[in-house]
């Protein structure tokens, strides 16, 4: 098992009954979504939140500048030339955190959440995880290694609820990439909830409200 990535860990005040692993986007770190945690009903539900920090690596699209990243990005269209080695290495690191959280709660009480690169990793790892998860929330992202999804996906997570959201004005991840991911997931039969908001590459208040409702359904 891979060593655990450093992470911000936020425990509920009482008994831990569930866990959310939340993956940040390119160039950020686990603190990026820390301010959102109190706006969600996770502490009240007994759910702890783990916000791992991605390793730093050179990112081709940013001139090779070294920054926190789950994998290299080589093309702006986000369709081809995916960094398969980097993706699979980060998936192993997410799996290590899943294994850790399963020492605290059952797999079906763990949700994977991510934004942008982190959302792509949440989808990639969650669809392939060998045990049923509580859910996957994929925010402002896209499918990685789409050609391998059908072959590699786990039957255990074939009916895992997926929450997917995207900004209609997103200039970083084209909304068409999110829509293509949505269409493929629906085609594969996943229980899927799609939301679009009049925003850019960000998270907005109505999205937080919808995500809070989704968490309530997963962890009550």
C-alpha cells in the first residue's frame, strides 16, 4: 500500500459514522476547500473529512512549472494525451487513503469528492474501487482514460450514486467535457445527478446547497 499523502483531517465532534475524501484542483492544496466544510451538514452527520495534499510535479501546460498536481496536463482540450502513469500513481495514493478510512468506517460510508483535477481523480478511482462506496461527487471535471472505464470499472460500484456539477461559463474545463463525462456515465447505467450553474471554474452557493442535500441522502 502507498504511504499516505499528507492531509488536513477534520473530525466531527462525536462518533465517526462516515468519511469524505475531498481532492483539490491543480495548483491548490487540501486547504482549498476547508472553508466549505462548515457549510455542509457533515459534522452533524458524524462524517469526518480528509483533504489530501497532492504531490508537486512539473505541469507541461504551465510551462513545466512545478506545482501541486494529481497528474500532468499536456493539452488544453483535456481529451487526449492523458498522463496515464501519473493518474494511476495518484489513484494508488487515493486508494491508500480509502484503505485508511476503512479502518474507521465501512466502505459504503465513504464518499469520494473532488474539484477539477481532483474531481477527475475521484471519478477515476471511485469507479474502479473494489468495494461499494457511499457516493462520488465530481465537480467541474471530466473523465480520465475514458477508453478503459468500461473494462476497469468495478461491479461493486456499478450503482454508486454520482453527483456531477459544472459551470456553464467555465473557461478552464470546457463544459462540453463535463457533459461528455455525464453522457458516458449515464450510458454505463450509473445513478447520476447532473447540475449546471451560471458560473466559471469555481463553486457557487446553489451548488453547495445541492451538495449538502446529496450528502444528507448519502449519510443519514
